[in-house]
């Protein structure tokens, strides 16, 4: 689990090709099985919850949910991706909350902020 603990900076890509920058800080793990954290982007702050890493022969898969604190409060966006072999890049797809009638799928990428 410690493989993803830390600060990350990246972007979301929407189906229309537009991009929004974001940052996340993964700062806790429970029983070394799930992680949580916080993040922000231009529209507001969000929580990162229910994060998990799964490692198999093909590499390491990451999944987590993003829940905004104010704008779209309570809506859940799901993220799925992979962790690079060197542990410094996360890359994958995100899935919009269908609660407001949207059902979008986009991509995302984040790089570890090395201190």
C-alpha cells in the first residue's frame, strides 16, 4: 500500500478532449489494504476513498472513488488505472457519477511529486 502514499499531480481528460489539472494526497491506509486521501482541482476539493491496489503478473492496478466536498456534493466518480513499474506514474480511466443523468468516461494521469 505504501507504493501510492504521497503527493500526486496530474490531469483528467474529458470525452471532448478538454483537460483539468488536479492534485491528490494519499495519506493513510487502513490495515495496509485500503487507502484514503484528499485532493483538489479548479472546481473544488474532494476526498479520495475506498482506494485499493491489486498486484498480479501484469502489474499493479489502482482503484479509488472521488467524492467532491461542495460542488456536486455526494456524487462519486470512480477511477481505475495502473501504477507504473517505477511507482511514479498512475494512468487510467475515470467514470462519472450517473446521479445527475450523465454517464461519461474519461482518462487521467498523475505523476508522483518527488520531494
